[in-house]
């Protein structure tokens, strides 16, 4: 795992394990659900969406599909881009594709549209916080990166370019393509881009501290 991602009592010791323990799998599912819910909340703010969702939104506009369906399509396409890079998906990678898109599909139409700017701002902040918490939980499970993160690290290894440069190029490209296709790009997108990095870092630190205090006694029932 990356040096900034802590190891917790639920972290899998094998990234490509096909039979993770129940605790790891449960926390993974919760984390991915919170991530998808946060994305849906930001969409409902009607102030612009996250960079990758701008692309999904643009595709949904052009294809006449829901944004959840478009998110699933984007994830599958990105996953196919792993093949020439020889990246291996894990259980977490595959569940990432299904759970995040499915959660957006279910909750986005039920949240409605924000009625005023203050509500929009609140939704962006809450959505960003949910994504940050969800990211911290699923990343610490160590069951494989999401399709987008795996593509980023694969390109980094294949090209030898700094990972920050690779990430910036990918995010900028999908944002521009999504916007040109009619995706929702506005102030909420900018706020998310500014807040998500520090928010994830804070949530990872909190997760590490909480996990160290709540480590279960595995010998208690032996």
C-alpha cells in the first residue's frame, strides 16, 4: 500500500485476494457506498460535479442515459485500458465499478435538486466529506485500486512520468472532454477539487487512529 495509506486491522495482506475476510469486505462495501452517495449528493447540488462525473454527465447527455449508467460505462472503459498496461484488478476494483455506479443510480434521482445557493454549498461540502470518508475506508482495505487510480498508476509505471503529472493530465483531459460533451462543470467542481485532497488526508489519519484504538481481540474466543 502507498506510504500515505495506513495499515489497519481490516487491511487485506493480499491485494489480489479473491476471498477476503468478512470484516475487510464489509468495510470495503461501506466505503464504496459512501463514495457513491457523496457523488450523488454533489450532483444534486446542481453546482457542477466531480471531474470524472463531468465526463459521465457529458456521456449521459449525449447518449440519453442516466448518470449512474454512464458512470458504470466510464468505469468499464477505463478498466479495459488496464489491459495494455498489464495491471491486475482486485475484488475492490470490480466492486468499485458496481457499487459506486449503482449507488448513484439509486440515490441521484431521489435527492432532488438543490433549491438555493446555500443548500447547494452545503450539499457540495457534505458530498465531498462522504467521498473522503468512503475513500479512506476503501483504500485501507487494500483489495485493489479503483479503475481510475489503477489506470493512473499504470500509466505512471509505463511512461516513467511523475505520478502528479500523470494524474493532472488525466483529470484535466476527462474534465475538458466531459465539459465539451455537455457535462456539468461549475463552482462545485472547483470546490471539490480544492477540498478533496486535504479531506481524504484527514480521514486517513482519523481512520488510522480509530483503527488502532478499536482493534478487536482476535484471541478472545480462542
